[in-house]
C-alpha cells in the first residue's frame, strides 16, 4: 500500500494515482475547493499531470465566508 496524508489524516492508495482521479474517488467534484500538495498550491489545470506515488501531504481546502 502507498501511504499519504489527506487533510492531516493518514490514508492509503492501492497503487499510484493521478490527482484528478484521487479527488474524484474521494468525492471532490466541481470547483468549490483548492488543493495544496506538500504545501504548494496545485492549479486545477495540472490535476491530471500530478501523480500521487506515496509520502505526499494533501490539503483540500474549501472557501469560507466571514471575517
């Protein structure tokens, strides 16, 4: 198994997976979120170009209102 961290929680993948596939598999759809991979913002246009191979730390962030 391949280990990674998603929003501070340990997780696993059965095999390397593209970021867009991973997000869809975890139920993240649409445009209401942003992704940071190992602390760096990943533009939506690059999701299909990024392959998760293990050891990564992902943060999926949703916008919040308030002040």
